[in-house]
């Protein structure tokens, strides 16, 4: 009996010692294995352009009062250049005086016409004189209307004297300065929109059948990667380069990484899309003996699975191995895992990763 008690006590002590020596569970973040359509791609060069890029020209002839300096950010409707309006304002004042004169003449002729019509009833005024007065009245009305049109034309010129930005952008060059006389249509400055960007890529003609408007392509450069949507294609091929032009819209977030004139690479599909198992790139563990992922089973234990890499799509990469759609793989903390290790899964809320609460376990 005493021997049994001693043996049981020894087992309890051994189990407690083993539990105390067992390392704590590793904290990981997981993602599910998905099935996506992926096509192999080839990188072609592209250049970032602004969707809106214009030359600011003088709307009227005159002396410049203001031209915005290069680097100035102007909002839509804000003046980029201002031309002196003194001459135009004097011309408007002259036409207003002529209009007033014409209206006085109209009133005088209207009064004369009323008197003549009254005398005509008593045959005291000839029909010729009455028609002559009516014609003079109609000419005076026409002159007044012409003067009103001239005033509107001058008002349009006064409006054009303030050359306003057609969109929000930055002044990138200045051709004329304040104090210079300019003629209508002369280039004063250049304005570029740095918020609405596009990529212009020249794609080999052999890839034209798989490049369609509306398709999303991956664009990368300077350690940044953004999706772009093909807005339009120029399917006319260049004889020498055997390429066609694709214009690709960039998202607003790309302005934080790239700017106008920057060289980028565009991933263009070279074959039809195929369904494949995909995992986030962060799930890969690259070692000297190959590529692996750590699958987290239902008991929250890590299982090392060898995989073969395929084509990529943004942050996803196709893999072949002993994985199934819906499997959980570690994407954070995987580099420190080993086969059979216990794990605790961290919780992600609105993109913020938080470690799980301490449960008191060793």
C-alpha cells in the first residue's frame, strides 16, 4: 500500500515538473486559406502622370498684376494669374454712357411718335413723316441692344482677366511675371493636379487579348504596391516597340507614395486566370530546405506544412501543398513556431492587432 502511494506521488511530481517546464503558448495572428482566380503576370514599365495637367493662358491682352509662383497650391476657382482691368473698366463705362444716350433718344422718339399719331388722325402729319419717326425709333432701339451686347462682351473680358484654376492643383512653372504685357492666348504658367494620378504603361502587343478595360492590375515601385484599374486602352501598336498604351487609374492613397513622373512597374497577365489556393505572403516561412506555412489546427497547435509557390495577386500568393480552403495559417509570429507548438490567437479589431488577455496560464 505504501509503495502505491509513493508511486502515485512520484507521478504527480513528474507531471507537475513537466508542466512547469513546458514553454508558454506562442501568440500568433491567423488568416484563412482561400481560393482565388490568379493569372501569371509579367512586369512592364510605366510612368505616373496627372489626370489633369494644363497650361494657364491669358484670357485677354493687358498688363499682368499677378502670376502664382511655382509650388503654389491653388484650389479650383482661385486666380492663378490676374491681368489689369483698367482699360476694360473704362470701355465698359463708355458703353454704359452710350446706352444711356440711346435710351434718352428712344424716349424722345417714342414721345414724338405719340404726338404724330395724334396729329395723323386729324391729317396734320403726313404718313411719310410718321413712318420716318417709327424707323428712327426702331434704329435707336437696335443701337441700344447693340450697346448692351457690347457691355456683356466687356463683362466677359473682365471675367477672363482673372485666370482661375480649372481644378485644384499645384503651379509647376511660371512663364510670365507681374508687370509684363501679354497678348491673349499667351502661356503664363502650368498647373498640375497631384491628387488624381494615372499610370501610362506600354504593354507588349501579344498581351492585348488579356488586357481589358476595367481590370485591376497590381502596380509597384519603391517598396509600395497599389491596385490600379485600367480606364482606357490605345490599341494601336507602335511599329518599333510592338507595344500599345494602357492608361490605369491609381487610388487616392497612391499619392502618399508616388508622384508625377515616377517610374513604376505594372503586373500584366500573360495567361488566363485559374483557381488556386492562396495565402497571404506574410504566412510564408522561407528556410534553407524550402517554403513552409504553419497551419493552426482545432486544438490550437501548430502544424508545419511544406508548400510550393505559384503566381501572386497583390498580397496573396498561390500555393500547392497539404492545405485546404478554410484552413487557418499563422501570418504573425510564425517565424518562432515549431511543429506541435501550442498557440494563442490574437484578436484583430478594425485593423488594430491586440494580444489576447492573460488567462493566467504559464
